């Protein structure tokens, strides 16, 4: 059995834990073609993960299971770049129980320009107070 599974979530498809994860444990690597910033600007898309001012990972391939991790305003994961800024690992921000959806905050630029116009669909924002 894999450590995670893709299934329906409040924001469409999401990635869910099939087992418990400890705080700071690596969940998955965000993978894809490494392209220049100029090429990323030309391509556009929802699955671009900026490594630095020069390089971006284009994670649009369905082989990139990490692409199914949705944004949350109260995430249970975080993204961590390797020291050489060539890889991105998604890690548990806190203990995560089997069955929970993995989420991380996509960053202020993406949130403002991509999520806000359509309305945030994360569990925190969909909760009725």
C-alpha cells in the first residue's frame, strides 16, 4: 500500500494520507521538468513551483503525485527546498493522521492572483463560523 492516495476533496482532487506521519517527516517530492524562469513565464500553468529567481519545476505531469496537494490557509504541510535549490520536498508541519488531506500554503503571490479571484476552497475557509 502506498503512503498516500488521490481522491476527491473540497477543492477537487487532493492527496490524502494512508498512514500516520510524524512532524517534519518527508511525505513526497514535488517533481517535474526543471525550466528557466523565462520558460515558466512563457508556459504559465497551475503546477509551476519556483525554486529561485532563475529556475522553476513544471509539475504538470500526472507522474508528479505531489501536484494533488491542495492549498490551505491552515496547512498541515510545508515545502522545503534542498540546500542546492534543485529539489522540493513536502514535509509534515505537524503529526498527520491516516485519512487526512495533505495541504500547504501556496504563497502570497499565487494566493492573491489565482485563488482569491475564484474564492479559497480550503477546509478552513469553507467552514461556517
